């Protein structure tokens, strides 16, 4: 059997080896995790990661010694500073080292999630609600429920809970009466597992709330940002990579509207067929009605106003081109400009 100093030296070599070999470290909370769960997690992590437990004072000394060496890298010093600043090496914390995806590790941890009863003195990790319904208990148990302020009634010779009742909130300590109640009702409200608290990834520390950010969340965030940029650029009349497709499409729609209103046809981009489809009510839903001429006249009015505004303010080339096209169409069809008044 190795001596204490030999065991510490072997542990130091192992921890230093993990710090050198792996680029990601998961700091995990191990409270209420049984030894069988730890064994199962170690087994399933083979090939993708390594779980290291140990005394936190010893771990701190090893990390500090590693950071103070002459050949220490900047990442070693930064890691030690973060461990001290955030108090990462404390309590019942386990370290999982990996070079793979964090999601692979969390899937393994979630796999070994165990349901457990509420024991006296335990801290509730979640809200616990006793549901309404028949308990199957004899009427003499009504006094027990009354002591806990739980409304009951007798139904078919058994005690029935009238309305659901919250008996524990997150962070509450389980007392004797609550534990007895949940035991009588055969409710095991708690789930225990190795829980990731933070992740050290190549010099960056991610906290627990950051781990819920998935690729889908990042994609939605980027798309929302692009949409905001596009909306602002469209409002300002400034062509950008995000707005150019919309501006081209809007310009084409406006030209098609002018074509419908002025009976001018153009063959580019299937304009003739689109114009005919619009006249037949196949575009935009619904057939043409008696108000169609008025709507076409209003569309021309708005388009002419936009053209005048573009000339006056000198907005982007695309808008200026549209203004020229409108003027050309109005001139070619000899539309009475006096009809376009406020």
C-alpha cells in the first residue's frame, strides 16, 4: 500500500496529466449522488472523458504549483486565477475532463439521473406539489392532513385531497412531517445526478446559465439581428447585403403595379404573365372587384410620391432607378400628372 506522500504524488501526476491532455473541464456538483451513479458515469465516460474526484485543498495546491512553474503557460495561470476568483474548487465538486463536445458529456450525466424520496434534512432542489385526488388512506388520517393545512374530504371511505398543495419550494429544508407525508403518499419528488455547474473551455469560463445556449438559440439571435439591420436599412433607404434582395423585390413589385395600372407590358422576368395573373385576381388572393381601378390609381399615386421623394432626398441608386422608371412609364402612357395630387 503506497504511503500518503506517494498517493499524493500519484494524484498530482494524474491531475497534471489531465490538465495537459484535455482542453475542457466541467465542474460538477456531486451532492446526493450515490457511489453506484459515480461508477456508472465513469464507465460511460471511457473514451470521451475522465472524472476526477479528490480533496479540494490538494487540487488547489496542484493547480497553484502548476501556475507558478517557470515553464507555466498563460492558460495555466489564467485557470488558477479563475479557480480562486470564482471559488470553483470547493465543496463536493467533481472534475470531468474532455476534448469532445459538452453535449456528449451532459447526455451521459442525464442518463444516470436517479429518482429519490424526500429525506429529513435534505434541501429541496425543486418545488414539490401534492396533487389533488384520492389518497387511498383511511378516514382516521384526516387529522394528519389538517395539521399540514391540506384540505381533504371523505370519499368512498377514503381520504381525498380537495386541492393541490405546495409543500416544498426550491431551497427549503425537508422537515419530518413533510417527509412522512410524501412517504405515505408514495411520492419520490427529487431527482439526483451529477450536475454541471460551469465549464472551462480553452481559457473561457462558461457558467451554468450559459450552457443552455444551443446552436438553435445562437442562430435565432443572429437572424433577429440581421432582421433588425435589414429593417433599419430599409427604413433609411440604404442598400446593404441584408436589404438588397428585399429592395429589388419591392422595386419589381412596384414596377409590376405600374404595369397593371397603366396597361404597359414588359417581358423581362415574366412580367407579362404576372401582369395578366394580377388582372385575373390570381396574385395576392381574391378576384378583382369594382374597387380595383381605385386601388390601382392609389398605387400609382403612392408610387409617384415615392419617386418624387427619392429625387428630392437623393436616396440609394436603386430608389433613383425606380424613380426614373416611374417617370418613363408615366410619360409613355401619357398619364395625367394632375391626378397625382395630395
